[in-house]
C-alpha cells in the first residue's frame, strides 16, 4: 500500500499528546518548525498538539500513520523527491539534529529517549 503524501520535500514528525516522549520534545518540534519551512506534524490523538505549531495534520483515524508504517511516536521522517530518505524513531538528539539541520536542537534534554 502507498503512503499518503504529506510533503514532497521536507520533514514530518508523527506524534501524540499521550506519548510522554512527545510531550518532552514539544519545544524541539516548535524549534524545528520555526527553522524548516517544510516541517509538518501529524498528530495521532489531538490536532491541537503540539501547541504553537501551525498546520498540524489530524491523524486520529491513523490513516497517515498506518500507511507510513509508524509504530512508535515520535518518529521523524525526511522526504526528498516524494520519497522517504531517512527516519529517526523516538527521541535521538543527534538524529533529529542531522535531519533538521538545527545544531542546537534539544539542548538540555536527554540525548535519547524511546517513544
């Protein structure tokens, strides 16, 4: 089955308010959204999560998550040319920094935390 197109080029994070790791990295998602024009959040349980990020995609039906093979939140995916080129599952500061290009992302947070 083919994934629903969210972005052709850019970053997409799958998250949910009920995920403690997602709540921990709320400031990271806001910073990444501010630094990347093509950054989208797909929220599995609350279209108002995370607050302060515009254009959150409501995925309460889990269509996007299922079609993109999301088993853990948060999951950050980088797309290029309409295809997934890399993904980071859970919170991994170095992985998120690499995908977003924001060298200071996640300062003060643990280096890694599972979703």
